[in-house]
C-alpha cells in the first residue's frame, strides 16, 4: 500500500505543478507589466494619477484571472512603486495620504473583481454541468424508449443509467414487485435506498457522493434509486428518478397489454368453440325431446318404461337449457351484438321468472315483496334481462337450504332500480364474491352442492354490464348470500306505468 500511495503521489506531481504554473502566469505577466508601466511612466515623466490608473488596470486583470490573493500582491507592489518613484521625495518610502488611498482603492478593486469573477466562473461551471446533465437525461430517455421490454426492465435501466452518467454504481428498488436491481461496483446502500422510498424524500450523502431518490408513478412513491459516485444537481437526480419510474410503469403497461391481448384471443377462441358446440347440440337434443315426448303421448308403456322415458325427457330438457345458455354467452361476446331495449319493470321480470319454474314446490319458496307504487321502469332487452333474473332464481334454488324461503325485494331511487335475491344456506367468502361471476368458476364452498356449469352468473354479469348496470354478491354471516342487480332507472318513463302494466299482462 505504501508503494502504491507513493506512486500515486508521484503521478500527481506533474498535474499539481501545471496547476500552480497556470495560477502564477497571470501574476507573473502583470508583475512584468507593472515593471514596464513604472519604467515608461518614470521615463516620460508621467505623474501619480496616470501611473496609478495603469496600476489599477493591472490589479483588475490579476483579480479577474488570478484571484484575490494574487491581486493583493500586485496591489502592494503597485502602491510601493507609486510611493518610491512618483510621490515626492522620490526614491524614498515616505508615507503619504495619496499612497494609502491608492492602496485602499487597489485592494477594494481586487476584492470586488475577484468575488464577481469567482461568482461568474461558478455560474458558468454550473451552466456547463447543467447542460451536460440535460444532454445525458435526453440520451437516457431516448435509449429507455428503445429498450427491449421482454426481460426485466429494472436491470436494463440501472445498466443504462450507469453507462450514460458514468457512475460508480446504481441501485434500484422496485417496491411493487419487491425486486432489487444493481449495476456497477457493489455498495452497501440498499437500506438508504429503501429508506428514501419509505420516507418519500430525496437525500444526498456528500461523503460517498450518493443521491438517494424516490421513484414515483404520478404522485405515489413506487421505489427507491441510489446514484453512487456523482455530484449531479438535485434537479437532475430527481428527473432521473422520474425517468426510472416512468420506464418501469411503461414496461408494466406493455406487459399488461400483451397479457390482455392474449386473453382476448383466448376468449375469442373459447367463445367460437362454445358457439359451435351449442349449435351442434341443439339439433340432436331437439330430436331426442321430440322422440321422448312422442313416446309418452302414444302411451301403452309399462310403468318402468314410462319412468325411463320421463327421465330421458327431463334430462334432454336440461341439456337444451344448457345449450341455450351457451348460445347466450356466445351472443354476448360478439362485437356486432345489439340490444333491443324497451321499458320494463324489474318486479314483472322477477314474477315471470318464478312462474316459469316447472315445480309448484319451487315456486312456493319465493316470497316477492310487492313493488312500490313509485317503481321506475328500466330500459332493457326483454329476453336477455329475463334470462339474467331467471339465473338468479335458479342459483338461489340450487345453493340454498331445501325448503327454505327465498326473498326477492326491490328498491327504487331517482337514479337506479335494485333487485335483491336473499337465500339461506351457502355463505360465499369475500375473496370469491367477485370470482363467482367469472366464466366456469365455482367457489370452493359449492363443491359438495349440486353440480353447475359455472356459466350462469357469468352470463348474468355480461347481460347486466351490457345494460350499463351492476351485479354483485354479499355474504350474511350465519344466514346465507344475497345477490344484487342494479339498473339505471328510466325516470322519464315513470308516468307510463299503466302502459307497462298492460304490457306485462299481455306477455
């Protein structure tokens, strides 16, 4: 280590010598100029005032290029020359007021000019550094846009920043994923980097020349950034942190877009397959139901044969109902699908769905609260909305306790009409209340209950969403689950309530 330090000091000697020579050149030149001015003024008989003005110019030049202390040396030398050569008696150092005034003027000029020069040089250096930072920020932003987002963006960003800004190391903490990315010499700065994110404040460590900045997405902190080995300005460091935050968010947005595109393509393929299968099922199911119904109508069957044919007919009816649901789901996924809206009453739709149940025992379980006199109509496609309400009715029958009552209530406000179906039995957990509306999803609590397709609630959600409404579920601990459907109220059609009553009776 001693030999290495000695070699370092030896290698630095030429640089130090050159710096000292560069600083001494203005003083040497002005000292030579002072000697020349003194000789010329004395040779041509110039007086105190003229020679003092020449000395003042020399002091200004030295203060401008050499600094205060070198200008002080020239000031004292000039005052001594004025006293010795131009203040009677000449060739003697007799103190006089003129001499002290000249020395004070020289020193004041040296002080003012040196400070102004120092300030101007500092601002020029800051401007140059700022321009370099702007150029580097532009280069960084340009190259970030060209980054390959197929891999981990944090690793690419840290390497890019270190290369462009010529830093010793860069560390990046991504709070959203919890990932850490580092480029350059290893440095134990992770704690400070994460602290910058937690405190949501930027800081600078002068000992290690490190900026600790907060990554932000909009106004929210999203991580921390450590820039190690730099003296860049706070504005440049903050701008660089903003670029990192934007780069990470842009990469996430591109990944989400790619995933969404893949999901759309998968959904379109699945919808096409379901549509084709539903259509293929329809024809043999129609033939099967026709044949079974014909055998039952002809008669002459034994009791066992009649029961078997009845089972075939019932199961074929269920399959036909399932195929209809598949066709409805496929229809809702088509981009060219259009709603055929008309004014309808939610209470009428619920009553119709209950009356269409095949067994009397099932119809008797439903308790429909009478609608209020001020119930507002909704604008909806009759068949689709009836399908949605029928799905709620079927779902309540399937997943409630046997023979328990099922309540259907209605609420009306100035902006919406709400339908609620409350049943006793299964309580869906909070984490599954949104997922039960996904296609083919069944909550774990329903695995021991009657099997379902996982299509009904997804069809319900799509129908309600297509009508600008909303559907959701709420659990009631110790009792069961309630399903809600809200639709925009057509308030301007409320006066035509009698017409809607007559329309419901006709249907």
